[in-house]
């Protein structure tokens, strides 16, 4: 199988395809968009989700920060988020429901953060972050994956 062309992904909706000469040398062209997509994901090395995760975080940036020194925002600092008990950051005044959820054992993991971003009120009834939801599972996955690296 001899690769003839490889179209790189230019935008989120670009069409990617790989074509090659038929192995029987009949002169026909064969293509496989699935193979092209798999190779693109391998070649990109995760750069797409990192870029998408950072752009998705812009929705959170008005209230949350990743910088240790940045305080006095309406939401808690997210540095060291994963593995931290909910409502446990000393430098922030959490709502009573979130502090209670932390006392009952709510710890921020990828799974709990996914549930919280999908519907904060369902996971922690009475929480102040009620108007913010990420309904798309793919966007939540990208944001959480990006946060796992950015909050260390």
C-alpha cells in the first residue's frame, strides 16, 4: 500500500482522506476516511483537545483562575483541583451546600467533575453555580482532560 495523499485537518469540519493505489495495480484509487482520522489523531498527539479545552475554559475564566496568586474572584482557584475535597480550599468562601458535600466525601475527580459540569444542581443541590452547564459530553471530556494538565 503506497500512500499518495494526506490532507491535514485545517478546521474542525475539514474533510480528511487518504488515498492509495489499489494493491492489485488495477489503476483504481481507494480511500479510507476512518484510517485518515485515526492517523490524524495519532499525529496530532492530542493538540486538538488541548486547544479545545483551553478555549472551553474561557467560559470559566470570568469566575475561576489557575494562577495560585490570583484570588478575589467569584469562584475558587482551580490549581490542584483533582483529588481535592469539595469546598475545602481555605482561601475561598464556599456555599454551605458545597461545603456539606465535601464533608460527606465529595472529592473532585474526572468523573465527579463531569457530573458537576453537566448539572451542578443535580450533584450538589443548592450550589451557587446554577446557570453554568456543559451539556455536550465531548466538550466536558475535552475541558476535563485539559484541566487535568493545567491545574497541576
